[in-house]
C-alpha cells in the first residue's frame, strides 16, 4: 500500500508530500471492524422497550364464559395472548444491550479504519488551520474547494480550537473531533476523512501498535529506532 499522501493548503494548492505512519498502512481486518461497529451501536441503545405479558395486563381474572356447550373455543381469561387486548408473547423487556471487546481489538479496529480510508483514497490532509473568529462560511468554502461539501466528512484536528468547532457545528454532514478522540464508527461513517497535518503524528502516537519485549515491557517505536542506530554505530 502506498504510504505517501499530499498536503494541501486551505486554498487547495499542493504544498508537500509526506509519508504516512504505520497506522495507515496495515491490511484492514473487516471482521474486527464489524465487531467494533456492532459494539458501538449496541452500547448506544437505551434498552427501554417494554411490553406487558398476560400476567401484567389489567383484568382477566374471571373466566369469560363457561367451559362447555357454548360452541366456542374454551377460554380462561380475556387477557390471553390470542385475544385482542391480551398480553404479548415473548415481547421485549428493559435490558442492557451493551458489551465490550478487548482493548487490543478496539485499537486494531481503528488502525484498520484509518488504513481502509487510505486504501479507498478517501483521505485528505490539509495544513493546520485556525480562525480568529467563528466563521461557518469560511470553513464551508474550504470543504467546497476540496469538493467534499456534499459528502459525509469527518474532520480531525490536532488541537482544540473553539472557533473551528463553532464554525463546524452548523454544517450538515460534517463531524469534527480531536485526533486523540477518533473512533472506528465515525471513521467508517464518513465518506471522506479530512486531517490536519499535525493530527497525523498524534494519531500515530496514540493508536500505533504497541511492541512488547520478552520481559513484558512495552516499548515505543522511537525507542526501537534509537536502539537500532546505536547497534549500527557500535558495529
């Protein structure tokens, strides 16, 4: 997978080419993506749907008519599920639909989601931006420049800017979030993933695959690179 992408200015001009980190270059695991999206949607459910069974419905304590010699089917209560106004059979009751997946699975899912967007050429990188005052029109012009104003867009920025968030809140089909708060569902929801240049390093730092030594100690990729450089010099 090509791990390079172009950084654009807010006016749509090509500025430079950068190499994307490993978070954007793995093979997407669609089974994991399905599990995490299912978890996300299940955890949003209120689980308050409720129905009344035959024992919950008011009335029906008296036998409606005698057992025999009426020509009708025998009945013991007017709240039987086969009667109009009767109870519901196997209806929903309040319950908790939420479940969890392991932390490593969630991290793999978000790396798969980032890589999938890169694979689909649905990833755009722009220079870091900030506004002096909230201006929805100005942000909408940027989206129009990249021809994504009519598409579902997830905009990840590197640091919080109140003016940017206020500018984005009234634009339909646009979600804005800090890069550190990105989640699998929002990434897959979007047609286009719009990133600021500064957010790429944050994404790599937070969501990269953790390497574990034989002693069980987690090490950073930067530590591995430094160790490799030392070994090269000593050799």
